[in-house]
C-alpha cells in the first residue's frame, strides 16, 4: 500500500489540471464549431432551396417563351385567315398576287361592306385565257380567306379568227362577286 501512496504523491497535479482545462477548451471549441456547422448547413439548405426555386422559374420562363413562339406562329396563321377593316388592302393585294401568278389581269371594280358589317363584298373583273381564269378561280377557292362566291360571269371578249375560220387565242373576261366571310370590322 505504500507503493500506491508513493505513486500518488509523485503524481503531478499541474499537468493534470492543464489536461482538464485543455479538454474543457476542446469540448467548448467542438461545441462551438458544431453549432456553426449546423448554422452553415441550414443556410446552405435555404440557399439550395432558393437556387432550385430560381432554376424552376427560369425553366418556366423558357417554357413560356417557347409557347409564345408557337402561339405567335399560330396567331400569324390565324390572322392570315381573317381580314380586318384596317387591312383590306392586304386582302386585295393577295387577290392581285394570285391573279398575276396565273398571268391574268385583275381589276377591282368595287369594294363594299354589307349592312351588318360582318362581310366584305368585292367585285373583281379579270381578263385572260380560259385556263388562267379557271386556275385563278381555284386559287381563290383554296386561299387562306373564307370566301363565298355570290356570282361568277364569264364571257369571251376578244375573238381572233385565222384564214381557216379557226379561233386563235381567245381572250376571256370574268367577273367575280366575292363575299369575304372572314372579315372583322
């Protein structure tokens, strides 16, 4: 037993005290750093959520932009089907382009708005070969506008006869009375 008491007397209290203080300080630093890491983790999670929300918003904006482009193309197509009162000239230009495409001479005789203001009435006189006038009629029927033909008159106007009493290149005239049903005042 004396041996144990001798070891105890030999035991130095100052290094033990420093060890306990160092252990306490280390625990304090550990707890402090642990709390700071938890705070940073919470901030990091919030930032991650905000970043994801912003990313989702950007994806939605891109999706909307694509939808708008698609709708814009559809809108242009839809607007080409309707003629507005402020844009009647575009409709008449389209008719003239169709006539020139089949090599006939168009002449707009009259343009009038029907009493209920939902239909535009256009009278067009054309001159050309029978085939060209027929092609023009087909182009009008297949145009992007909704048209209704009120009347159609066709007659041979210029007859040239050769020495064998055969008709050479007869010229025809046609008068189209067209109602533009896809008209917006």
